[in-house]
């Protein structure tokens, strides 16, 4: 047996386990803290924080609930809330676009913070882009009656939804919540394990047989269009396929064991912060009747435009610095 094969498997298993344990240290406290927020009902009481801007996004006030749930927990809970509220397809489209960019912010921002981008910057950036992209799409599709005051029936449904949540929290015991959380997190941890371990082994095997260089070369035209460095190609591919949560261990391990420039990592994280998990996440919204175009294209375009805007800003800064330096030399 080729020694490169054996070495690659051993190295992959070792790095995969190391990355998995590191990820659990982050996921367990964050996941449990979020579960406590949901159990206490506080999560559903802070919708007032974003209700004032619902009109800007062409959404009714009730849309604040799925947005808050999605930003703190993830897309699954948000979809459950959306299905329980009186929303039109256009309104659900806008919510989906917002959440595809800004979901699970605490967990994923910490992951990005561990691999090259300040977590507060990562979260704030995704939120800003979410508002901009959603507002632009709202202007394009002009959702019917989105800015009007919700009807009595809609208000009644919304009130019933919130009331049912409050009743659930009052009747559920802490132990039952803990039991449900443990099961859900255990399944999540198992799912992440089954993704991380084979992925790390495959990546180490590709390194051993020098295949990564060929893969990056193959996808280099895509990277060029997106304004990204070829060196970060594998990391982008990992985030695009598996997302920031499932691909976190791989991304962190790779940034620890490779030398990337600060600019390369910044561009990578800004791009994947907007556009990641491009297969699974958008597909979750399809049963709601949302057109696939709105689930895939807006954030892809936003990711590309963002990187080119970063390039432009860097060029302007460089030009300004050179001009300032030139003036100082002339004055002397």
C-alpha cells in the first residue's frame, strides 16, 4: 500500500478529531444558551428590536419573529415560524433572502473569528448586507400590500402564534427542554462528525497525492469571477458546499496550518459570510413556494459585488497613501 495513502488517512483522522473537539467547545455553550433563550420566551419578546425597520424591508411587523429566530438559532426554526404566520409568497421570499445571509449569527461569527475575521465585524457585515439585498429585492418585486397595516385576521393569527409560544413555555418543564435539546444537539453533533471526519481524510489524501493544486486550478475561473484568491479555493469550496457550521473545523484547521495573507482571508470571509451552504440552505425554502432564482442569485451577486467593492476601496486607499507620501516628499 502506498505510504502516502496511509499517512493521509492517519493525518486526516487526527486533524478531523482535533477540529471536531474544538468545534464542540464552541457549539455546546452557544447551542445551550440559545435553547435557554427559546425556553424562557425572551427570544420571542425581542422582536421589537427590528420591527421599526420592517417597513424598509417591505415586510409586516409580524415578520420580525421569524427573522429574530433565524438570526439567533438558524433557518429551521425560522421556517417553522414562517409557516405559522399569515405571510404572502413575496413576503416569505424577502424573509428567506434576509435569513440566507444572516442566520445563526452568533455561532457562525465566532467560527469566522477563529479563522481570520473579527466576529463582531463578521456579524455586523452580514446584517448590513442582508438589509441592503432584501431592500433591493423588495424594490424589484414590489410585494403586494406589504406596507399596508396588517388585517384583523392577520393580527389575530400573529397574536395566536405568539400566545401559543408563551403557553408552550409555561407548560414545558426545564427537564423536558433539556432532554429535547440534548437529543437535538446529539443528532447535530453526529451529523457534523460524519461530515468532518471523511472530509478531513479526503483533504489530507488530496494533499498527499498533490490533487488540491489541480482542483484549485479547475475552479480558478470561478474564484476569479468572485474576486477571490486561488490560495483560498479549497476553503471557499468547503464553505459553499457544507456551510460555516459544518465546514468550520476544516476552515479553522486549514487557516492554522497554511499561510494566508490578511487580505486573502478577509475577502474569503466576506464572501462566504454572504454566500455559503449554497445547496442545502436555499433548498429548505423551496417547499414554501419561493422561486429558486431568489434563493440562489441575490446573495451570489451580493458576494461578488462586495469583493469588487473591497478591491475598489483598497485601490483608493493605496492611491491616497501614495499621493500623501508623494506630497510629503515634495514638501521636504
